[in-house]
C-alpha cells in the first residue's frame, strides 16, 4: 500500500509510475477526488464541533442569567444533526479511499528498467552450461511417465486438470529437492525455518497484496472465511503483522516449505503442459524483514541465495531484471531466475526475487523502532522462491536425460536419494 502523503504531495510521481506499469491513471484522479472531499468534510466537522463546544459552554451561562436559550438549543440541535450527517459521509469516503488505495501497485525502484512487457526485461547474467545433446531431447512429461515418476492422468482423474501424482522415485525426488533446499538455506545461508499454516484469513492475503486484486486466482473455503495460500510468502510475511520489532532483531531471515494453491484463472496455451503450470505445487520460500537502508543490499543477498540452488544442481540458468510492465503488483524491484529446459526449448521461471520496500509492511502494519523511545517505522519486506519445484523438476529431467531414456540424478541430491544416481525406465 502506498503512503497517503505520496499521493497527495507527489501525484505526478505516482501518475508516471502508473503509466510505466501499464495502469490507467484514472484511479489516481478518483482517489484524489475522494481524498479532497474527505478533507473538506473533516475541516467542516472540526469547525462545527468547535462551534458546538462553544454553544455547549455558553448555554448554561445564559440560562443562569435568565436569558431565553431556546434559539441556542435549536442551533445546537441543528449542529448535531449536520455533524452526524457529515460524519456518516466521511466514514463512507474513508472506506472508499481505503478500498481504492489497495488497488494501487507499488512504485518501481529507480533501477527498475522502464518497459511494456517481458520482452523488455534485462538479462543480468547467466550461470551453468547449456550442453548440446546428440539426440532429440524429450519433454519432461514424456520422461516422467516412461520412468514412472509422475502420473498426470490419475491426478486429473482425482482432482481435475492441472493436478498430478508424484509416484515411486518421483515422489522421492520431489522430497529430496525440498529437503536439499531447506538444508542449504538453514545450514549455509543462515535462515530460520518455519512451518506455516496453509490456510489464512482474508486480511492476511490483503497484507501481502494478493487481495483484492487477485481474488479470481485464489482458492477459497466455502464454509469458513479462509483462503488456501498461493505461496508461503503470505503466512510468513504476516507472521509479524500488527507488531513493532526492534532494530536489533533486523534483518530477520526466514525459510519455509509449503504446498501452494493457485487457480491460474484464464491460464491456457503452451505453458500448461506437464509441470509447467499446475494448480498445486511445492515451494521453498525465503522471506526477509529489513531496515529501509539495508533492504537493497539484502535483496542482492537474497538473489544469490536462490541462485545457489541452481548452481548446486548444475543447471543452466539466467537472471532477468524485470521491467516496469512485467513487475509484480507489490514489488518495487524484481529479478526472475530462469532455468533452461531443452525438452521444451524454453527458459522456465523458477523464482522471483522481490523487494517490496514498505508496501506490504504498510498493509500488514509491520514496524520497527530504532531506539526504545523512537517513533515506529515500517520495515521493508523481501521474498524469493528458493525455489519452486515443478519447473525445477522439469529442468532436471530434461537437462539430465540420457539417450537410453534414463535420467542422471544431480550429485547434490544423491545423499537425499540413498545414493541413487540414475533413474531408469521400469
């Protein structure tokens, strides 16, 4: 959520940011009109209240002096009625102003390149090697089915399109990926592991920016006011909602595994095959809470921590700095980590590494004090997938496939697979 003062005092900054992000600037004009009327009413209420207080003190004095106070009492009644009417309008305007404010995206950081869409993202660097294959590489869904790792057909039978079963060594490999990443981030990168709830209240989804904008992409419980989480970012970021931290606690670095649930409303086309776009998937999430002055240094550390996963798995990858037109709703700056998948001949996003600055903290009211008596300030929040498993699994199968249809297990995962080094057709 943006600061009221920014919209009031720097509307052109906000207008430019909205244009760069592809948003209609009418939302700003509408908000400013509502806010202007709210301030007019507030000024009027304060003036009427002062007059009401003056009369309330004057009436007893005049009554004591034997004067007729009925005209003053009538004036007082009229003031009270007008104040009540204005207060009702002011409450309505406050609700409208707050609801509209939740629809504003974050302001891009000055280092975020201006662009219309993903074609204008900027490549930062690459890692790993794309090894040429002496045979036609298969897509991961063919490899997974021939190796008995994933059952797409029965997943659809049980839950519908976009769901699947990991089976036999496929289930083992999925668990190996999760444990490998949790161990890496806790043992080497210094994160504290948490295991969050998978259902959250609506206000928690508002806190991280999923609601109200992405309502159609969420799964919601019919009988309870709860949502299935689309990412562990939601409960973990809200861990400190409505709290005031001390500066000594920051930065806080948390890592969490969770399943993720996304309706992916409107999703269709090339990216829907196999594991490329599914409704339930596993992810290891990294979340940071920092001071404003350190958040961009922490953002680079966060990127390196997520990048290490791909380096240890020896996968070819690239890092893209997202332009304003492709930037996530709540992010001020974001890097995407993409792995190369030779079977589908595509770069697959496996992590978005975002700095939200105070955008989420303002929505969730997460603050800190530099000193015990200092005025509370909003923390900066950051997060990255560290990383999501479906496309990572797809990239492993496609990059490590062999001419005979087998798949080599990356060395980093073998301790989690009881030393199994090759997945062979049944």
